[in-house]
C-alpha cells in the first residue's frame, strides 16, 4: 500500500484510532455477511419467452445453474492466479483497456440477445410505460383525472405512482430522454446505456484501486476481477436506473479519494467541486446511492479525526448537501412543467417495510 501522508503530524489521534478500528470491524463484518448471502441469493437475469421480458431467478434454483456457478468460480480463481503470477510482465493500462473492450462487447451481446420488450419488475414496468407515453406526446395520462384502466395491466396511474414515489421522477426523465432519442419503449437502448454505465463504474473503481496501492499485482488484477463479475454485467439487461446511478456514484467516490490525496487546499477544493455533478445526477436517477455518499462523509470524518484535513471533511459534507439539492431539481421541474404537486411521497421508513415484505405477484419473491 502507498505510504500516504494524511496531513501534518503522523501521530495517531486517540479518538481517530478508535473510530478507525470500529469502522474497520463493522466494514469487515458487513462485507463478510454480504459475501455469504450472495452465495445463496444472487439472482440471474434471463429472457422469459412467455412474458417477452427479462425475469430473474436464484442461481440455487437449478442444479445446472449451480454447476455453472461453481465452474465459473473455478475459472475466475484460476485466471486471477495466472494474472497475478504474470503481473510483472503485463502493462496495467493495456490490461484495463482490454478488459473494458471485452466486457463492453459481451455486455452488448447479452443485451441484444435478450430481445426484451419490457420487464416484470413493477417499477421498471411502470417507468417504461410512463416514459413511452410521454415520449409520444401523451401528457394527458399524467393528470390526476387519468384512469388506471388507461395504462397497461398492473401499472398504476402516473399520478398515483408519483404521489407515492416522487423520487422516481429523475429516473422517469432519464427514461424519457432515452426514448426521445431512440424511440418509445426501446428497452434495448436502456440496456446499452447500462453497458456504457457499467464500463464507467469499472474504470472508476479500477482507478480508485490504483490510487490506493502501488502493488503491480493488485493493480493488474483489479480490472480483471471486476471484469469477471458476471452478475454485474448481466444486470445491464435490467431496464432501470441502478447501473447509471451506480456508475456516477463510483465516479464521485474516485473524485473524493483524489480530493483526499491532494497535496494542497486548491486540489482538494477542485476535486470536491468536480464530484458534485456526478453525485447529484446519480442520486436524481437512483436515490438509493445516497447511502454511499453518507458513508463517504463518515469516512472523511474518521480520517480527519485521525490525521487532520478538516477542510476536506467540511467540503465533503457541503458536496453532499448540494448534490441532494441537485437531485431534487427533476421533481421541481416536472411539477412546474405539469402544474401538478406530487407531495413528499411515502416516508423513508416505508421503504424498509416494503423491503422486508415478500411479493405475492412476482414469482412469490421475498423482499429485498
């Protein structure tokens, strides 16, 4: 690892050391739990010929899928061992470019071979329906007087939906922009946008790893390991805002790390300012990732308490506030454009209730 200078005075601050140890323990426990759960509950997205949509199923639901998963694990382990062994002979930038080209091609192949026209996931289904109507000029269906029967089966009226989930307006406008460019209901175009977003995430995370280490083996293996994450790239077939929101959040994380490593206040300020836009747009499309931003601010606090750099901590908190304000602009714009007040929506605690409640209408899946 790089011997990073965190500020003047190398002696550990007592409170910072305790916080650092506590956060490290919590992070280790959380990642261990998620890794264990992913073995049992990783979903595989696949075409559903009956619904003409992309559906999902647990890889443990079929012995053939289980065998394929174990073979893939063996392949990944063997390839990583080989890359690590040959890392001194490989150019890390060439490896990164090669991984991006290969994963981009495979991602496009997965999306194009799916031949999907929709998705059974309720939110994706609803947003596709609303954005398709809006891109065709049908704005009357967004009025409070529009009947539920005007929409596809299992899709609530647009007014009802956005009254409950106004934070989805950013994702809706993203869908609308894609459909305006490539045609109403073009789910394939959404998938190809996800492919691009996945490559941005891969690039950002790889550069983030390169900021953290000088080990040639680690720098070469990082993009290869991420490129071998099959479920992540298969997720490009999911017509939703997850991939785009995640990629922009990864770019924000990279800029935050660069800000922390900046040698002067000017560099810290410039990187912090540059991180506002990707975080704000990312949260507008998929607000869930504000949890990552909160974690970044917490990380700044721990590292500041340990080593200094209070300017960076203050700026990171300000960036989050400004990004949240930026993420709220789509709702403000849409309400002004339509003349409809959608209110504040469901309280945040209801998201947890929804996530802990099983679904009886979609393959009897459990909550997230």
